[in-house]
């Protein structure tokens, strides 16, 4: 009698046979289990999705609010730092300007001090010269090269040394001796400087040319080679005196150029 719990089925390849157990109750349980699992997974997915759907936007919104607050705070701090930077920049600029101003004043004072020291030495030498021999003298004659060709600068001081410095009056003339076109020539230094050939003298202690003890410009004619400078002083009032001092042009030019460089240093 055939077994009610088994059936015979043909299974390829032909001629082979396999016994398959058939259990309707077990199959139903499996199907129910699969359906239950599916329902549980669907329910769980719904719950989880609902949770994230409800909580994530709120969380993101909170984080966004916090970030906005942080951004606003940083913007305020940045603006404050910018203002401080501007203030510091202005303060630094003011400090630099003040410092430069003080430095400029110090330089001016140092220059003024140096000038006063020179003036003091000059007047001291006038009133108490190393050479105490009485009489009128060429106290100083300075000669420097100018900026252009044949251009020069000069200045001079006439003084007197005496027990009683009476007021003197007289005249001054300055002649340049040299060579032009192979011949000896004489030129008036004062005329070359645009002055009168003879200058009036009137002093008790000294008289400077120019009065501010600056330099007077002169231009030599082309082809003229200077050799000597003759300074002639004629005193006609207060005393009858005359003086002629000879200065070597080239030697004087070189000496005064060296002195000028020394004074600048």
C-alpha cells in the first residue's frame, strides 16, 4: 500500500528518482513566520523613519540656530578687532609723525648749535686773534668750486686789531691775476660777481662780504686761467693805512675744499 506521506517524482536525468517529504503544517508555519517578520520589519522601519523624521529637523534647526549665534558673535568680535586695528593704526601714525617731528627738531637744534659754535669761534678769533699785531688785515678769504664750469664761490672778512678800535672807513678792491690766450691778464673779482669794482669799508671790529657771511657766486670768462688773488684795502678815515694781501688761487681752492668736506663730516 502506498505511503500517504510520500510521493514519487521523476527527476532529470531520466531514470533517476528522489523522495521529497511533504509537510503542509510546517510549510504554513514557515509562511506565517515570513509574513510576521515582514510585518515587524515594516513596522520597525516606519517607527524609525518616523523618529528621525520628527527629531532630525529639530536637531538641525537647533544646530543652525547655534551656528547663527556663533556667526553673529564672531562678526561682532571681528568688527571690534577692525576698530581696534584702525585706532592702533592712527595711534601708530601719530606716534611716527611725532617721532619724526622730534627728530627734525633735534636735527635743527644740532645744526643751530653747530652754527652758533662756528659763530662763537669766529667772533672769538676776531676779538682775540692768535696774531696780536695791531693793524688792518684780511681776516678770512674762502674760495670754493661752483656747480658749473668756470663757476666759483667766495667770501671774505676784513678786520682790525687795535687797543682802541676806532671806526675805520675806506675802500676794498679784489683783483684776479692770471693768463688768457697766452698773455697775462687781470680781472676784478667783485665785478665778476656782479658788484662794484670798489666796495666801501666802514667798521670798528670787522666787515664781512657778504654781510651774512654766506658765499658770493662768480663766473670766470672762458680761456682765463686764474693764478693769484690780490686783496687791496685802503683806509682813509680813522687811520691812514693800506694793505695788499696775495692769495694763491689753486692752493686756496684745494685747501678750502678739504675744509668744507671736514666741516660736513
